[in-house]
C-alpha cells in the first residue's frame, strides 16, 4: 500500500514539473531555430556570400565526410572564396547545412 502511494505521488510530481520543463525546452529550441533561420548562404561560382552568421564558423565538408576547410565569420556579411576542386560539397554554419556544387 505504501509503495503504491509513493508511486502515485511521484507520478503526480512528474506531471506537474514536466510541462514547465517542456515549455522551457520548446522556447529554447524556437530561439535557436529563429537565429539559424536568419543565416543566409548564397553561392556564385566558387564564392560563398554569408549573412547573419557573425561569430560562427563556416565548415566545408566533402561528400565523403572529410572537412576540407573552416573559416571564421567575422562580419555580419562576408564573402569567402572556396579554393576547392570542382564538385559537390556540404557547407555548415552552426546548425544550418547546405549542399552546394562548385563549377
């Protein structure tokens, strides 16, 4: 009998704490998604233009998963010349990921 009371009390406690924790997690996730959605990536030939990513790092990864280069983004709008052979690559800035083709 005591064991059942303890289980029900603990379950009630989890139910009352859980919505607050879930709401906080949702708010944090929304803030991260909003910050990531403001990052803009455009490519023209071998030049990548990046906006809204100051303080982040641009990673260029081959399709095999090997990191080709990494560049620190120092300004709100920056252009980076990719000194890589022609082909497909993955660009990653924070949680924003794009597949590109260098021609």
